[in-house]
C-alpha cells in the first residue's frame, strides 16, 4: 500500500481554510486517492470514488463542482481530475527527477489536451521547465505528435491499486461509520445539473451473488471496479465469495477496497482463495435443498389433484393415447 504525506499547512492554507467539512474531506481524498499518480492529474470512476467516500455519485459531484469553482481542482465529463494544489503536498523535483522522469512523461502524455498546455506552464511555479521534460513549445504550435518517451494513447491511465480494506477511511483520517456528513444532492439549489452530465462507467453485466450486507451502491461500484480490473468475468464470483467468507470471519469496513486488493493479486497471479470454496459449496447445497423441496411440493400437489387435472398436465400426444385406452376399456 502506498503512503502519501500531507503537509499540516493544509489546515491553515488560506485557499482552503474557509471550506466546509465536506469540501476539505473531498480535497483530502483527491490528494490521497488510490487512483492518483505522481503528477496529480488522473482519472477516476465517479461511482467508485463516491463509494469510497461513503456518498452517492450525485453527492460527490456537488462537492466537486464547488471545488472547481474555487479553482482548487478541475474535472471533465470523462472522470479526469486535476488537483491544482498537488505541488503544495508533493515534490515536483521528485516527480520529474531522472529516476521518475519517464513515468512522469507518460502521465503528462495522457493529460486531456485542453489542460496540457496550462498544466505544463504551471510547472514553472515549482521550478520545473517544460523544455526539460520534452515540451519545448506550446501544444497548439506543435504537430500532433507525442513528446519523447511518451505513450500516444489518449486513454492511458496510470492507476495504483492499494490492498488495504480501509481505503477512503484511514487515509483521510476523517471518515467515520455512521457519521457521513455528505451534502444532499439538492443542496445546490439547481446547480446539480449545472455541470456536464457524467456517464456511468461501462460495466460487464454478470449475474453476481453478493453477501446480504453489501448495499446496492456498493454492488454497482464493485461491478464497475471488476470490469476495469483485468480479471476475467468468470472469476468475479470467486472474489465476491472470498469477500463473503472474510465478512463472516471479521467486519470488513471497506468492501470495495477489499475487492480491489484481491483483484490486483488475482491479476498478478498471486491470489489463492481461502474462504470462497466454502461459500460456493454452501450455496450449492442450498440450491440443491431448494430444488428438492420444490420437487416434493409439486409431488404433494399432484397427489391432491383429481385424475382429470393430472391428465391435463400431460403432453397432448400422451394425453390422447391415454384417453383412447380409457375409452376402449
């Protein structure tokens, strides 16, 4: 699991000192998000981010729009986030050091084109010259080619996965069960629809069987997470069953983070299910018992029916043959 250091100046920063509790919590989330990278411009899945905060997507977007209005972040309808106070809490010299320069260039190449020139110019304030990282001229004067050692895939996203089951709670240090103070979506007095309508993440439709304790919003977030994890859909139920078994052993405060950690290990080939086989076997026995009970109920019903009612249930060809036999006798 990664560790991020937030300066204690955060609490006395004039730019954010008058923010609401919800705004500060969300800003801390974006500074420590499991989806973040080394330059502070990265892509999130709104449904997952909201679930990690303990909110709905609409509640999160209300706060995100407020933070954008204060020019503390920027975002677009594809889920990209630019944390504009990133360099107050992270080292630009470290991010663009020779050791990390190639990775930083790749992440710069993935930045939405409408932000890239402004982002590169902003690096001057933290002592990084755009020429030194392969961007000598404003983007709009260059041919449409990527900088040296960059990835020319506009969909490239660097996502670091964490395995802690307390994502979004322990990192921020401010989120507590039963005390979520997220603002209602109606709080903005009509501003809820002021920004662009953000699409739901595309997920593969798989008939998953979740533990009863997993709420609808969490189920949707887990489906979205798995659809982008690289784990084959045929293996998703194994991860859900492992989560179920773990919940029976101890409380899981962040099931989404728990599934994310297992998915990462499964993709790396280091995941071995411990409790999933037991959960799957119990479900199979339950289904067998239910089928047996249903069969007995049908047989009992059949015995209570009249001969004519039982005859009417037979296929037409057999029914006609039996009718002829009974007529002959």
